[in-house]
């Protein structure tokens, strides 16, 4: 998957800012062109309506913390956010309840098992393990602080909309398709309840989780949402403080260890960025202090990560100097000091 392309790119330190805007624009266009023809992977179909996605779609956006935007391809095509919602609901709930409460309730360790595993919970005394697998996401969503199910939904939708800088809408067709077939998630909810891990009704928490997954976004939205996490919780487009800087740090930490399903370790090894993907083909990869990449392409690898999206993120991480673990002798290179 991550076989190294022959890229003539020197390693750059992770510190500093994005390269100059004209260079970012060039590299985004290049990444789009390089991977648009890649036809590996399959479109998800376990939620029936997802199978209808147009596999040719490919969109890439880089949003900088300075408000810059660079885009190529199908960046305006809407798709359901799916698992990527987990990152932002987690951030909002942490912002409300605090680091300790969520850590204690949900956990932050990788399961090494599929995102919808029941065995992971059984092997760990009923712990949902982390907020990026379905059990942890349902447990997190169950903590949403509002008085009724309608208010909880408004809270989630409004919160994710603040990250995106625009009002996000529910894709009713996706919601209904998943609500009619999500027996496994209902089982996860019930199992959480049997372990005393939920204070609210299990099926209501699963329903809210299903709705949050059906919010409609674009690659552009994902980049802006990610750039908000990169910018200490301030949306660089609207200037609104959505969550605290500490919450961004905590969220990105969880994404680094658990954001890319069972391939989170490989992803971090090759790309070096906290990221989250979803089964409809979206990826958001965040470079703290610099910005974020939003990618959309529906063909997935066996773990559920967009094939083209991963390759494009790998290319951009290397060429833009985003890998968090990269250093060069003597600190930042000269080119990194020239900013946007
Ligand atoms: N709503 C999907 C599910 O719970 C999300 C899966 C995903 O994107 O990983 O199965």
C-alpha cells in the first residue's frame, strides 16, 4: 500500500509552517494527478446505500491555519462523514466533561481488532477501549450532555457544524439505510449496557451515533474541521474557538494511535500524522500548528481506509514536510522559515 514512490523530496523537520502558498497549490494538484488513476480497493457495501457511491470520485483539500485553502478534484462532492464524526464528537464531549472523565469512561488504547468488534470489549472486561472504534464512539456519544434525544442531536450537529464553519445536514437516505441494518452496532450498545458502561439508553445512544455518522460533508469540510484541530481549536475560516487547545491535543493523540483502524501503526510509521478515516471514503489528516488535509475517494483497502486518500496524504505529508516525527540536524531548514 505505502510502497515508496520515487519522490525527490528531502526530509524536512516537522516544525515551522506550511511551505509558500504557490508550492502547496502545486503539490495538491500533483497529488491529485498522481493518484486519480489508482483503481485498487472496493467501495463499502455493508451499509447498503454506500455501495451506490461513484468510485471515480477523488477530491483533495489542504486547509492552512492561516485560512489558506488549496483544492483539487471533487472537493464539493457530498458524502456521509461516518467514522470521522467520532473524532469531533469526542473533542466536543471532552471539551464539556474534561480529559479525566472521558479517559476513565472510554479509554485510549488501540484494540488491534476491527472497528466494530465485540470481542475487543469481551477481552477487556467490557471496556470500549478507545473512542475511534464503534464501542468507544457509542460510549462517547452516550455522554452528550443534553436533556432529550432531540436536544442531544442538535448539540452534536451544531458542534460538528462549528468545526466545519457551516451548517451540516443529515443525509436522511444514509441514516435510514444504516438504521435499518445496524444490528451489530445495536449489539455493541447492548453489550456496553450489560457491562454498566452506559448511563443512558443503549439504543438511543446507537441511534444518535448513527445520525452523527450520516452527516453530509465534503473533502473541503474535512480539511477545515481538521485545521480547527490543528489551530488550537479555533476554526481558521470563521475565527470561532470551537474547543480548547488541550482538547485538540487529546483528540489528536487518540487519532495518532487509533484513527486508521487496524492500520493505525502502519499509517503513523509511513505518514506520521494523526488522522481519521471513514468507510464512505473520507480521510482527515492533521498537522498540528500547520493545517489539515481532507481527502475523499470511495475505494477502500481491507481495513476500511480510502486507497487514493492514503496515497495522497502520504505524498502531501512528505512533500509538505508534515510528518510529526521528522527532524533534521540543526532544526528547521531554511525553506520552512518562509511561510505562506
Ligand atoms: N456508521 C459506520 C458504522 O458504525 C461507521 C463505520 C466507519 O466509518 O468506520 O459501522
